[in-house]
C-alpha cells in the first residue's frame, strides 16, 4: 500500500524506499537499465523557520512539491525523506541530465507567491546520483542511500554557490576515503594516536617567546599522518570531536605543567570546533582540568574561528562569557576569512584577534595591502583586543608588521614550526 505524506502529498519515506528498492531490483535483474535519484535539500526552507509562520512553511512545502510533481515525468517516484524531497526517475537519459537539472532548479527557484500576494524566494539545491553509473551494479540499496547521504553532507560542507551537484567517481572515492578515516577516528583516542604540537608565539619587537598555539596531530597506525584539515572536519561530522576536545584540553594542561617557558605573559591557545561551543561542556571541562593539573586558567586562550559567529551568535557569546567566568581568555582565529558582520564584533566577549595568514602573505607587497592590514590591526586595538599575526614566513613580513602595520605579536614558520613538547622546551627563538 502506498502511504502519502500529509503535508506534501508525496510518498512517505518508507513508501518511497520500497519503490526505490523495487527499481533497484529491476536493474539488478536486467529489466531496467538504471535510474537517477534527485534530492532537493529542504534546509533553506527550515532555516527560514524563525521568520516564517508554520502555515507559510507548510504552504511553501506544498507548492514546491507541486512544482516538482509537475516537472518530473509520470514514471518518476517522488517521496518526502527527512530533510529532503527525493525523486527517482527510471531510465533517465544521462546525456540530458545537465539540461534537465538546470531547468528543474530554475523552476524551483522562481519566486513563490502566496494566494494573498506575498512573495518568497528560495534558493534550493539538487544532489543527483545515477545508478548503476559510477556506483556499479553490485552496489546494494543500503550503500546507495549511504553514498547519497554522505555526498549531500560533503557537498553542503563546501563553500560553494553551485546549485546542482552530481555524484561522480571522484565523489565515490572521496566518500570511501572518508569512511576509512571515520572508522579509524572512532578508535584513535583509545589507541592513543593523537598528540599535540606547539607553535611558538613571539614578541616581534623583542624576539622573546610570549606563548604558543597547541595544534592537534593524528598519526594513525594504519593510515599514517592525517592532516588536521582532513580529520577535524570528519571528527566533527561523526561526533568524535566531543571525545577529542576534552582529551586535547587535558593533554595541553598536562604539557603546560612541564613547559620550561613560563614568563608572566606566557599563554597557550587551544582551538575549538563549532560543535564544541554548542555542546556547552568546554567551560566545565576546563575548570576541572586546570584545577586537577594545577594550571592557572588565565594562561589558556580558547580560539574560535570567525565563521562560528555567523550563525548562533547568541550561543557563542554565552559560551565565551563562560570561558571568561572560568578565568580563561578568548581569541578570534583566522580573522578576515569569515563573514562576521563588524557590528557583532563589538558584542563578542573577546580578548585576542588573530589576523589570518592570507593577509600576512601579501606583505610587504602593495601599499594598499599594508594599509588594509593596518586597518584590521587598528580595528582590533580599537575594540581593546590583543592582535596576533598568523603565518609569518619571512623577515620582510615581520619587519613590515612591526614598522608599518603596528602588530607586535605573531607566529609563523619564520620563527618556529609547530613542534612536540620536548623540542619546544629546547627551542629558542632564532636571533633575526
Ligand atoms: P589554525 O588554528 O589557524 O592554526 C594555524 C595553522 O597554520 C596550523 O596548521 C599551523 O601549522 C599553520 N601555520 C603556522 N605558521 C604558518 C606559516 O608560517 N605558514 C603556513 N603556511 N602555515 C602556518 P595546522 O596545524 O595544519 O592546523 C590547521 C587547522 O586545524 C588549525 O588552524 C585549526 O583550525 C585546526 N586545529 C588544529 N588543532 C586543533 C584542535 O585541537 N581542535 C580543533 N577543533 N581544531 C584544531
Ligand atoms: Mg588557531
Ligand atoms: Mg588561524
């Protein structure tokens, strides 16, 4: 029996999956050459919840379902899955796919006018997968669903304005790699495969070390070294980051007890992922660990990135206030690469601003670049923040920062790369 979703008039998830399963079987038995699955992500609609009434949302959902039903051929099966509307078209001609998808998106994104004359704009995206295509005939139905879900998740994580995403053999490879990483990440904390390295932070005028940034490293027994920009997003995605972050905090505090450099200004920065902020457990963890390890919490700086301020600013502010209640400092990392509105900066309880290395890379360069970086520094100072330059690689950059930009603290390969604790303890800032 077909079950229908009462909001959209489309098939329910279970009913849709039964149809999909039957089509899959037909392909495997040679009765059908293949099919295409189209998922339309409903996130833009749900994101508008704070500004639209439930009745408006329902109306929009029904209208867009109607547009889909009108556009797809009769043979298509369309269902409402959790966060998407998904359609499967049997025997769809792959050579017509591009045109078909562009037309579809064009129609879906035309303004929606309610019966009482209000107009809504939605920017919807389509995620398309062909079976057998690059998946191969052997791929079972559970794997198809798994590939499609991961594909959507990965594509959504990319900063792209593209509205049509098509699953390719590269997507398949990437997802397979991610599965591999995910499997190994699950056990990495228990297997003791993580370690922390420290990059010196230097007073650019005196050449003295004024602190360090703690950076996580993963050496997997099976995969070897995996870079943080690969494993941290995966750890966030599968939730392991909530196991990793308390581990990092503990490890850093332990290491701080063994650090040789400990002048009055010496502080260590710890990076925090967005989900750790919304998780809300960091302040308690920090309070407990600093107490147990006998570390003054004021010697710890918690770094969040600018992009975290874009959404849920209220949650971030509340957490940063808790960090301060515990006695630690707060830093805005990679400043200049996110899209925080300048107005929010005045509301955020911050102590430090770290200028992203993208700006430092351009120095000394053109006068314009220097002036621009100087204005970032001036703004940070006007907000009462300590400004740190990231990614200093050359003597010229360091000189320009001190003389023309007015930044006096920095870190970068020019002074020292991130290194394990024992090396860090032997490290002396080279005389420049
Ligand atoms: P980040 O916090 O902005 O860290 C600075 C990154 O710049 C580090 O990359 C560092 O090795 C690199 N770097 C430092 N000086 C230079 C330089 O002169 N030139 C260049 N080209 N790069 C330089 P790394 O260690 O690969 O870390 C990448 C990112 O991973 C970090 O960016 C941070 O966002 C994240 N991360 C690292 N450890 C943790 C952690 O414990 N937790 C979380 N949530 N994220 C972490
Ligand atoms: Mg950082
Ligand atoms: Mg940074």
